[in-house]
């Protein structure tokens, strides 16, 4: 499908992914976004999170609310929060209030006190990773696609900024649940042994796979680190043909839809 877009100037000018005010990509944008050396983008990754949320609601109705997927926007609002209260110890700081209200909107359709796995993406520069509040085992699972031994970098140094914000994130969860959510910021934070990326810009595909297939105990999929190019095409296909995509897909691309082309029914018959 990517090659088909690359060879067709009209497709490059056609909107192929449209998700309300959050994301709008034409064919040229898709080629740029899914180029082999391109890092992930917040708006694309947040769209993928919404797709995962939709899939759980529509296709896993018996377990709705077991998993909660949060977009990168929560971490973005958390970065600016330094403390919960003003000096009076009662009035919330402006930054904390913004984060709390943002979280409240994100989980308005969930009872998070009954959730078992809450996925919170975060980033450091252009690198994305996933924190999973694991309420099955009372721990915070860290799903990170970097092999820090080969990268010769201290993983604790990269993750310390996130750890510093966990008490504030925990306070926001407690606020929106009227104190019912457990205190998790001091739980153990194991780095889960998961497949690591081989390409320098592949973290967004691992981010996607981690959230979709981590069940709190194991990753229920085999990920080949050397198939980054294939995962790029797979994610592009997922984004274009997902039910949340409001764009009208041209016939030239609809032939790539899994399960065959979309059938339009004549309502007058």
C-alpha cells in the first residue's frame, strides 16, 4: 500500500486518515510519517491509543474496563506539574488542576477503580515507552524497547523524570476517584524483559505492540526486532483501515483492506 501511494500523485494529495481535530494525514503525510527512519509523533500515537480503546469496547465487550489506555497527552500535561497544592496546602496549583481535569476526561467512560491494567505512555525526547499500572500484581511494569546495555546508557537516568512525577499522577487518580484508587507511586517498578528494537526509530511500533499484547504477566505476541519496516507498514494499514478513520478511502487503496473491499449497501433496495 505504501508503494501504491508513492507512485500516485493524486493519492498523495488525498486525505487518507482523518480523526476529527486530532489528526489529518494525506498520502504524502503518511509516506513521511512512516518513512523507515522517521520517529513517532504524539498525534499519531494518540490516534493509535484511541483505536486500541475502540477495539476493546467493540470487540471485547465482556471485559470492557479491564484495560485502560491513556494517550501521551497525559504525560505532556504532567511534565509541567511541580506540586499538587499552593503554599496554603488546600488550593491546587494551576498545572495540577489542568492535569487532573485532563485525566478525568480521558477516563470518563471507565470505572478505573475496577481496572486491572492501566497503560500510560511517556516519552524522553523522541523515544516512547509504556508504563503499565498493574493492579493484578500491585506493581508498575515498565515496557521499554531500548536495550540499555548495547546503548551504553543508564536506564534509571532516562526514567527518573517519570518516577519523579508518579506521586502527582497518583494524586490525580485519587482525586478523580474520591480517594478510592490505591496508592501506587511507591510500588515496585520492574523493567519487563520484552523484545528490543533494532532500528533507531522503531520505538513507536513496539509501544503499540506492548500496549495491545501485554496482559500483566507476559507479552502475548512474538516480535522480531529486525522487522521494523514490516511493522511500519502494518501500523499504517491499521491506521488507514481502522473504523475510527473518518476519511473516504479511494478504491485504489480499498483493495488492500484485510478481508476484502468494503461493501456499500444500497439502502433503497
